[in-house]
């Protein structure tokens, strides 16, 4: 958020001082800011893809945990049935 505010302030200052400065310096500044925006967009998209991959991993882990819990309950039920039917 602060980067956006600083970027906007930089653009505003460049626009205000544009009358005093030459156009090449302003074009270089705008190109530089455009490159930074492109870089930030690439970083955001890579973070989004990492987040979606982690969410899928969490979903898989939850499913595996639920399967293990169900299997443990089934095994405990079988042991309980064996104990009640076994007589010495």
C-alpha cells in the first residue's frame, strides 16, 4: 500500500515539475515506474500461484487425515468386536 502511495506521489511530482524539466527525463521516469509496476505485477502473480498450490496441499492433507481417522475408527471397532466375541 505504501509503495502505491509513494509511486503515485512520484508520478504527481513528475507531472508537476514536468513544465520545468525536459521531456526525456520525464519519459525515463515514467518508463522506470512502468517497469517497477510490471515487476510488482509479476511478483503478485507468482505469490498467487504459490498460495493456490499451498491451498491444494492443505486440502490434500485434510483429506488424508480424515481417511486415516476413519481407518483408525474402523480398526478400533474391529478390535472391540473381537474382544466381545472372544471367550476363554
